[in-house]
């Protein structure tokens, strides 16, 4: 009974009294993803967004004014300026471009501020390790922004695998992406190596990897043979904004063959652009059964239809359809709410860095393998 009570105590689904002191939150980076963070924070009665920071002068204040959050707030031109000045800050959302994820998160943690870090965690494995070390020495909450974790269908994938219905898993095929979806409407920060560092691989590949790795219990990655290309992003005739072709310097397609601990093989591919509607459904094969997860036309953090479990019953091949689950509420709101509860009530991080470290290690391994043209080992240093 004590164990059951402890599990409820540390559950993010438990009902809690949120009428105490308001959490003071800052937003670092005031681009388009910051809009979703701010709107979700504004739905939390126990949260006050008190500060905004952006490198572009005037952008932070204009952003706050646009969404009715400027009154009483302070505005800064850098994350360090904000954190140094805001002595009572409880938490920050890091919503910068990828290359700034690590320095912003590390500085906040080292100054005693809890961090919700947007995906991808960062660009390289070395950066991810330094972020995790900062978290460890700070004792603060660090959660990574993977809202698909809160999707009921994603939870069902994990339940099916964890139930043992499929038996020991030996092979996983996963991926997804877009036929025509390089994110040029949001400016060039997504498509330049010096700001993004990663293209489709980091933007939506991290989600696709998390779906299956989380279901498997995040086995340690051992080796990677990876591939990346950027044919479409460099083609002016493909882009909605042809002038961006000269700026494009990341991947718009990536694929990999990954060996995981426990003898599991992961066959992965992700796309911003390709001449195909989908690179394939997700398939999880076990010794007792298999699971097919239909892909979506544009990877959106859920599934493209009812899942199917393939197994044998009394020597007969049987297909069992798993109906799609209804979601109660917005997954992004759940991401923000669970992070705030972790800070306020001393709960574990809803999406722990110890797991996403492995996710980042695979992404880093794909990049290194693609650059060297050979399989690479993944060695994760001690945190």
C-alpha cells in the first residue's frame, strides 16, 4: 500500500492545491514556439510570466504586447541579462534556436533556475552531457519539450510494448516526415547550420525516435550508421521562398541503422522533403507479436489511424485492431502544466534528460556517421 501511495504522490496526474505563491517564469527567445509556451502559461492560474528575453532589440517587448503579457513584465536582450537581474525567477522556458539551447539551459541551471528546454535538447552529444551535468549540480528540474509524450495514443504504444504482449523486441522501423515541409515560413533560423545545426533530424526526428525509444524503455544506443542529405532545401524551385536556397545548410532528409542494447535493431528515417507521401509506418517486432503504427501525412506527434497488433492465437494468425484514443485537452498545455507542477511540488521532470540524452546521442551519431561515411560507436560519458 505504501508503494501505491508513493506512486500517487509523485504522479503528474494527481489533483493538487495550486492556490499558493505564484511561480515566476521567464521566456528566453521570443520566436514562434514561444507563443505556444506563453499561451499555455497564461492558462495556469498559479503562474506569472514576469520576464522576456530576445537577442533582437525590442522583439521581447513587442512579443509580450502582442499576447497581452507586457503589463508589469521586464524585457532583456539576453538570457544572462535576464537571469542576473531577475533574482526571484523560479523557471524559464528556453525557446531559442537550437545552437543556443545548451548555453541558455546551462546558465539558468547554474543560477538556480528550473528549465523547460524546447526540443531538440541541443545539437551535439557533448552539449547534452554538459546540460545534464549542470542539472545534476544544480538540483533543479530540467524537462525537455516533448509534448507527444502526453498524447494518449503515444501512451498506448508504450502500454502495449510494456505489457509483454509482443514479447522480446528485436526490430523497430520508425520515421515519418513531410513530402513538402521545409519550415521556411518561420525565417532562416530553422535552415541554417549556424543557428539550427540540425534540420529535419533534430526538428521532428527527435519526436519519432522518442516514440519508440520511450516505448522500449530507452535502451542504450551502441552504434549508428547514418545518412543525411539536403537536396531540396538547396533547390530554389522547390522552396516557397527561393531566396532561402543559398541559406539552406542543414538536412532535409536523414536515415540510420542503429544498434541498441538488448539486441534491438532500429531502422529510422525522417524527412522535411521527399517525393513520397510517407517513408513508412512504424513497426515494432517482438518474438510473440508485432505492432503496426500508421504514419501521418505530416509527422504531428500522434498516429495516422488505428494501430494493429499481429499475433497468433491457438496457431492461427490474428490481427487485433487498437482503436484510436481520445485526448482530453491539449498536449502542449499538458507539457507546460506538468513542468510547472514538477517545479512547484517537487515532482520528477516529466520528460527527464537522462532519457533524452540517449535520443540526442543517436542524433549526434547519425550526424557523425553521415559526415565520415562509416558506422560510428556511441560512447556516452558519465554524468
